[in-house]
């Protein structure tokens, strides 16, 4: 069993087992898992339906791997889950989650994603020292709570251009658009379903306008929302919604 340098508990739900750092307990998502629940169950079910048609899924940030057992079990043989997590504690927890569930179709990257390679500041704790847990976010400069330097890479660099990608799912606390800009090759090659955490209407409209500008041939449109996520699908014949 892999070793980590923080205290944790193993929790479970219908999809599998999860390593949960004790420092994260008390936050919403960890509490759901600790009580045997599933975070964003409707979103996971929708993603599983799409993945049954074939193709890889790009999902992140991974946090403690709360999406990974469900998505990995939904993949067709040979397909992969590509994920990333810049927060060291969450990333190590996600790796242990993969080990606990014997997930051999997950590719984990130790970085954040964006529109270019470099380094950025990740806020990992509030000013009072409370861990941000799943709310860790990229900030423009240090000064608000505890921040750490993290590597940033483009998704186009992390995912082999030959891989067929059916879904790009991003929950990166406000850093979604730069992440999509860094995935232009993936999107242009596959026209995947794009699922973005975007509760505010202005944000979802801005992303739809950006997708239309970058990929006019895809015909991306907003296809409603589930839980905290907005879904964008292509209306052409390529990608996971092609007619078969």
C-alpha cells in the first residue's frame, strides 16, 4: 500500500473506496463521501452514459479522486481517464483512491492546467488556516491565505493527440476558460461533450461564446445544466453525439 504523510480515513460509497485526509473533514464534499453518499450523482450518471459510446474522459481537478471510480468503471475496454491535481495532499489522496480501487485506466498528472506552461499560485488554505479542500483555486498573486507554487501545463500536452476523447469535464474553481484554451487540439480533433462548473449565468454564456468563436465548425451549444455543471454539446456529426 502506498504511503502518505498525512492522517486520513478510508470512506466508501456505491462506486468504491476513497482516501480522505482528516484535515478535509467538515467540508461539504468530504462530508458527503464520509456519509456514504455520492457527490454530483446525476452528473456522474450522464457522463457514464456518454462514455458507453467509447472514448476517453478528461476530468479535473481530481481532488481525492471522488469521480474516478465511477468514471473508470464506465469506460469501454482500452479507454482512459486523464486527470490532474496540483494540490499535493489531494493528489496523494487521489493516488491512494486509485490504488484502493485497482484503477489501472487512470492517468494522473501532478499539475494544474491552463492556456500555457508555467507556474501559478494555488490557494490551499483560508487566512484562518482552514484547508480549502475541494475549493483550492488558482489566484493571481499570494496574500490571501496559504498559497503554494504549482506547475501549469496545457491539456494538449498532457493527453496524447491520438487518444479519442469523448468528454472534457472541468471543475477548477474559476480557471475553466484558460484550461479550455489549453485544450484546443483535443477539442478540435474530437468535438467532445464539455462539462463545466459554471453556476453563474454570465459565466456559462461567456464559455458558450468562447467555444463558438474557437470551434465554429463544431456548433457547440449549451444543453442545460445538472447540479453545479453546465453541459455543452456539438451539433455536428463528429464526436460523442454523432449519429450511428
